[in-house]
C-alpha cells in the first residue's frame, strides 16, 4: 500500500519512540543477564584517540498532528506498513546492541582472533575480515599495546536511518570506557550499523561513522 507523506512521517515518529524504549529495555536486559542496503565498505579504525564525528542537528518536529492521524490515545499498528514484524525489529535491535557492546570492548592483551570471537554469530564473514584488518593494523595495534588500553563498551540505539525488506540501518552510540597509561577516559562515537536478514535472524553486515552517510 502506498503511504501518504503524513503517514510516512507518523510511521517514523512512532518508530523512533518505540526504539527509544526498546533500546533501554534491551540494554537493561543485557546488563542484568550477562538507501536501506547501504553498507560502509570499511569499518572505522579501532583507534582510541579518533575524535567522534559531529552529529547533525535534530530535525524539528511539527507542532500540528499530521493529517490522517488516529484519534487521541489510539496507537496505530505501524507494523502493517513495515517489512518486518515487532519480533523481527526487536531481534535486529538486540543483535545491533550486542555487536556495539562487543565492538567497543577490547584489551591490549587480546589477539585479533580473541577480539573477533566476542562478535561470533553477530557479524557477516566480510565484515569480520574488515574489522580484523582494522584492529590489527600495525599503527593501531602498537598504540593500543604501548598505552596498555583496556576498554569496556556499551551501545545505545538512538534511531533508525533506513530500512528495507532485508536490511535495517540503526544509528548507534557506542561508548568506550578506557583505562590506559595515556589518554584514557570515556569516549562515545555515533555509528550507522546495518543489519541484514529477515524474521528474527539478523547479522551485522556494515558499520561506518554516522556522519559518513550525511555527506
């Protein structure tokens, strides 16, 4: 069914609201228990001192309800307009936050294979190779070792950038709490993370800085 401009705005507004609550729920659960096909060709370098990209200013929302809105207090079933179910979206979001947490967690004592093992089952084969190359790059590995960097990561989904029948791109804030002999501290970077799949089976197939998709 072709959606009107107003309906599309309503869909995205409700999605953002749902994801905000979903992200908090998924992160709390994890802590207590343990265009749409666009994919970045190279993951960001695993480098502690890289400055986070500037995030674009949030788009202002209209103060007037869009045409065709449901009566006050009635929430529409947005999933009738989307190519995935509520369970599918929850699964994709869970994979994304688990990946983001693993991506931001590392130690200077780890081998590349150990770092990648924390993402086993969450990432595609191609992305695994790209992350391995970035993590083991001589300059990056040397700095990580010389500064004795140890990072504990966490991830928080802030919005959906794009979606299609077999992919969803989330905007994710990955926070690294780093202890090191130099330049330690907390660093939060915003990434565009793309998952591909369907139903409740998803894998991360791409990661790039959020700003890369805005140029």
